C-alpha cells in the first residue's frame, strides 16, 4: 500500500510484496515459486517480489517516457523549449498513489509471475485468462494516467497546482489513419 523508498526517501518502486500478496493470495497458496533459480540476490519470497516491483516500475516509467501524451505534457511544461525533454521523475508522482500501486502489481502479475505457471498451449487456461485480465487492467490504468495528468508535480513544490495538470482530449470520430506511436513491450 506504499511506494518502496530508499534511505533518502527516493521512490524505488510503486508497490511492494505485500501489495502483490494481497491482490492474488491464491497464487501464492497454490504454487511453489522457485525464485532462487531466477538469478536474483533475493533470499526470501518477499525480497524477490520487491525486486519484481522495482523492475515493473522501471518498465512503467519507460513506457510513460515513450508515450506521445507524456512528450506533449513535458513539452508544454518545458519553458525553455529545448529538444531534450526531461525524463519521468518517480519522486514527483504524488497524486493517485493507489492507482500507481495497482498498475505496478498488475504488471508484475502479467509479466513476471503468471507466465511462470501458465499453460500457453491452452488459451482457455485460467492462468492465460488472468494474464489477459491483468494486461487489460494495466493498459487501462496507464492510458487513464496519461490522458489525465493530475498526479505529477512538475515544478517540485510539494503540491499539484493547475499549472502542473494536463488533460488530453481525444477525437470522438473514427479514422482509418494509423497512429504512429512508439510501442515499448
């Protein structure tokens, strides 16, 4: 329920092991997870889950940085109009923290945990269904966060003001044109 932070109060991950365990407790009761073979320095399952949360957070930040919505937001906030846009600073995400935790947990489950036990030969298996469910949940949360940026403190003053906020309006008509978007998987 809280971001992982280091000794200097910098954000390491948007979620922690407890968040993953709370969301899908049956996963841990019915599966034996072999994390020691994964090449990590973790000695306990909670340490392993925390490492996965850190990886997921890094991937989420990378996905945000490559999105056109984020580039448009940062370009509008960047008053010098330089060609180099500043990256996402995890420490400046101060609004809607539970949504960021949910997004991180969904990413960990869909990318790192369920693929370890999924039967991909059977697309109707419960694990594949759960991977698809968490993929949709993650994608919905990410697109929602990028469409309405009311969670980022761009001027680092400790609160979110109207100058920090941005709402992206979408076209309501259909088009056959292809969106030229950099996709990061």
